[in-house]
C-alpha cells in the first residue's frame, strides 16, 4: 500500500492532481466560514483524504509489523528508531517555525504529518540492516 501511495501522494501534492470521480458530499466538523449557510455538509474532492489515509495505514503496517524474529533486541531497535524519528522531526519543525511563514508553513505542517512515520521506517530498517537482524 505504501509503495503505491507514496508516489501518488507526491504527485497529488506537487502537481495538484485530483481524481475527478472522487467528488462527494461529506460532513465537515468545522465549517470554513461561520457566515455561510452551507452548514456542515460540503462537496469536496476526496483524493487528498484517500491518499493520506492509505499512506498512513500503509506506513503503520510497514513500521510496526512483526519481524521474523521479534525479540527484546528488535523491540529496543524499534523504540530507539521511533525516539530518533520524533526528535529529528520536532527539530526540523522548530527550524521551520523559525524560518517559514504564511501559507508555506501550512505546507510544512501537511508534510509534518507524514515525516515521523517515514523517518521511523527509514531509521528502523537501517538499524536492522546495519545489525543484520531479520
């Protein structure tokens, strides 16, 4: 799932791609304007939503699936990789808070939703490969 959604997500973000058949009326918990009478039902294209949800599910499956040999050492590597990913992610976020403003920062926050999982997967599999544990 992640192999399909990662490049599709990049395409959606960089090229503003949307599937035209994914337009639907959905419930919006927080309407964008209190001055409109549209209420909580809005018509939107669900491409971003579908790709984001599928990517998160795929990344969670890749990052937290059981290894062939699942022991305390693997659990320690997994925890260390997760801690490392969180620290790096929030360090990058602090730098972005200091250097990026306006709508560009909104883009940073969108990317930030996915970077913890990506950094964790990369670090975890790097440590597994480095220690040759499978």
